[in-house]
C-alpha cells in the first residue's frame, strides 16, 4: 500500500480503516444490548472487561501547588508570601526601575489596504485644457497610424457647398453624378450620426434609474435615515395633503399617527430625500394657517400650532413598507400601533418632547 499510494496517503487509509472497524464493533455491541432482555441483566459488580479497561487508564497525578509562584519569587526577600502580608512589604527594590516595559508589537498577518488616492480637484479652465490636450494627442496618434499604413485615411467630407473646391476637375466632367454621390455621402454621414446617438441613448429602465438617482441620491453605506416629527394639530387638510404627497413623491416610507392631543409623523428614506422632506416640515408649511382659507380670524397665540423634529437617526432596513395616515382615538392605541413594528421608542420621544417643553415653561 505504501508503494502504491505513498506514506502519507497510506497512513490516512490505515487510520480510516481503524475508525471504521471500531465503529462497526461499537454498533454490534449496541445491537446486542438492544436485543438483550433488561430483566435478565445481572445486577452487581461491573464486568471484568470494564474493570480492566478502567484500570488500564491511570489518572495522571496533579502537580503540587508551590508555596511561591515563580514570577513572584525574585521580588520577595525571604522567598515567601509572608513578606507582603499583614502590612509587611519586604521586597527586593533593586528589581524595580523607572522604566515601563512595553510588549513587543506584533505585525498583523495581512497589511491593511492602502486608502484610495484622492481625486485632484480642477477648475473649469483646467478641465477644458486637459480635454483639449487629450483630443490633440488622440488626433496625432491617428495621423501617425495613417502615415504607417495601419488604418485607411478618412474620405474627404464633401458637401454641396464645397464639392467644386474638393473635387475640382471631377465635378466638371459629370456634375449630375457627382452631386448624386455627394448627397448619398451626406445621407450616410447623417445616418451614422443618428446611429451613434441611438447607441448612446439610455434604455427605459436605465432612464428610470437615472431619474430616481437624481431624485433620491445614493447612499454608499446603504443606511436608512429616519426622522420623527411632532405636530400639535394636523386638522388642516391642505397641510395633511402636503405631508402625504411629498412623502410619496420622495419615495419615503413611514406613518402619520393622528390623535386627539397631537400627531406624530415618522418617515424613512435616503439622506437626500429626508433633507428635502425636512425642509418641507420645518420651513415650507405654514402650520398656523387657518382651516378655512376664507376665514380671516386670527389664530390664538395660546393655541399656536407648530412642528417639532424630536428625533433623527439611521437604521439598516425599513420598518414600514409605505407612507400612510392613521387616525387613532387615544395615545395608547397610537403607541400600540408603533409597538407592532418595534418603533414604540419613537412615540415615547414625541410624547416626552411636550413634557420637556412644559418644564421649561
């Protein structure tokens, strides 16, 4: 076997065969014990085979506990722990010094990847100059390849306005045929131009993706930003419509909970969409607007309506699937609604915001 498979593989095969043999013997023993009548098993001393097996495995004696550990022995004067007990401090001071021993630094098994180089910021003039230089270099390379015969020279760009200057004598011999050929070349160039534009055109899916990327932005980290707002009065239908439609247009998820005392708006989305929505809630909406646009009554200053951002943070996933409004009778029902999606702490933050304001007043 060693000559056929080698030493290493032969040892593996031998150990595998030994394990299979022991397993087969163990299974056979279990089958015999299962077939044995439990009422006929003799009760008493263990079989001699079992005694022999246990006797064949002697227990290794434990090491004696030393009176003084080896790392403390050099610091004690008499070599016992009596030197530092009962208020004694008999140690070898010559073993101490003013230096601090630092552990030897160990290099990691793999070096950390180097940070990516930062792009060089250029002005508009510098960018234009670089584009011109690249275009000139590309044209020079093309001319060199034409001189070496690697590529064919481009055909003259003949138009109706310059055919006499470009073709000269050929245009005089048969003007009709030359004009027809020039018009065919012009149509061919125009068709090639349209084909290039069509090849660069985005597909409907790519166009939608570009529009969504411009609208919502893209978070490299994949975080979901969450904002919580407390509105004292959400009875104005126009304001409620603005809150709802802007959340849908910015593709935000969340919920607006309306109770008798106050309302809570929870929104989730990308950072760009959340910033746009935050401007709506904190700046653009007039929360003190009258319910009836034809009502000229002044708003009571004691019942001034306002919107307060009580919490903002990030998470790894959306807790809600879309933005909806829910009208609930009590605050307990609103908190129970958020408890189902594990967001009850947001309701507690909105509820505590009013309590803090009352204390400050």
